[in-house]
């Protein structure tokens, strides 16, 4: 098994807010992230794919193809957007766009595409919110 | 913790500056010099260590979080930074009977944090001694 990772970046704004809580509780739990005017980050996405290299091409997956899939499925939806206002999975009353939930959403957007590419599987999605903060999703493992 | 669809991981990196000297009492002067080279300098030397703490657990649907970063920050500040930052590691009680290599520092950081972030669990501690070497411990 060989693991291949492609990195991409996107810039987006967000805020953390639980609709079922009072404003006081939101501010207590989420601190500055609860500012409803939003704030933003330069995110880095790392997509790791696992598989055996193809005996003819030597590729686990074609990196050009993976780059295009990340652009179409993730960057097109997230880059230079307000995650709460413009991305369906983070709409009001749905998932809060924390780094953990972004990792899970990117996984959900990519898993079937990677599985359908012939042999390789999605191994891990890591999202850096800043160079010192990241979240990871491995499909629940 | 067992697998579940909402199991994820969260990590933060912290910087810690400390000095140390690598010297094993069980070895002779010559053997210490051979084993540790410049790191055996009796006056010690220091590093800007990067401590990367990876936490695993279920994403709480109410918060979208595995662990509130404020809880993690407080635990690392109280148990790691206050204890080790701007100190001589050789003088810490943990390193009376073991050499403060970065392997041992990594394990020490893991041990002091192990129960600090419940109900999330400590998945891994990585300590980067310089840009070119790092150590990991997962228990």
C-alpha cells in the first residue's frame, strides 16, 4: 500500500453559532469565534489517498486528476466564500463549520469520487486552519 | 476509543524553549562523549521545541468539536508550559533518572497530558526538536 497526498489552499470566512443556545452560551463556549460578523482563515487541505501503484503507470491515482477533483468538489464550493452563508452543509441549523466538520465535509465530498477512480481509497483529510491548528478525518477510524 | 462515523482528530502546535544536556550516569566520560557528542557539553544547550498535541474523539454535534481548544490550551499551559518552558529539563524530577532526550521529553509530555482533555482522548504527541528532527509517542 502506498499513500499519496495532494495539498491545496482556500480562503474563507465563518463563525461558530449553535441556534439552540442563548447568545451568552454561544459566546461562553465559542469565544471570539462566535462573532456573527464572521472572521476568516487561509485554510490548507491535505488529501491522502491509499492504494497500490498501477503496474503500467506507476500511479496510485493520477495527481492531475486528483488536483482537478479537489478544485471542482472543494475549492469551487469553499474558496472565497462565507462557509455559513454559502455552503449547504454549514447552513443555519446544520453543521457548525469547525475545522473538524470541514474535514468531515471534505471527506464526504471526495470519498465516492476517489473510490470510483479505480483501486485507490480515500485515507485521510487534514485541514489546517492556521499553520498551528489542524483537524483530521479518517472516515471514523 | 472505538471507531464511529463521527470520530475525528484535532491538533494544535505549541512552542516551548528549554535547555538540556544529554548525559547518562551509567556511561563513562568517554562513552558519554561518544554517544552524545556536542549534546554532552557540561554547560548544556537549548532548543525551541514544537509540541504538537493530537486529540481524538467524537465530534460533539452541539459544538462541532472533538475538544474545545480552550480546554486543550489550558491543559497544555498548566501541565506542560508552566512546567517545562524556559527551564533546564535536567532539573525536572522526571529527568533525574532518565536522560532528557527528545524521545523522553515526548513521552513525558504524553504522560502529563493523558487525562487532561477527557472525554476526548490523547491520540499522539509529536515533539520537534529542530526543523529536521521530530519524535512521536502514542502510548
